[in-house]
């Protein structure tokens, strides 16, 4: 039982150390939205939503056809 308590204590200490080091990191540079390399987010989200709707429609279509 003593070995397990030391193991748990070591894991907790390591988690605290790593968590503190993650929060201590500084933020990166702020990207310039007017730069020519900026990628619009709304186009990708629209594509993913359309793909999800199409996938759901196909699954529904396949489910209705296999029940008959």
C-alpha cells in the first residue's frame, strides 16, 4: 500500500508541475487579419456543416431503404 501512495503522490506532483508550466507560457504574436495569408474560418465551418448534413441524409436514406 505504501508503494501505491508514493506513486499517486508522484503523479499528482508531476501533474501540478506540468499544469503550472503550461499556464506560465506566454502568448504568441497576434496575427494580422489584413495579411494576405489570413484564412477565413467561416468557409471551413460552412463546408463541415454541409458535409455533416449530407452524411446524415445519406445515413437516413440508407436506413429507410434497408427496412423495406
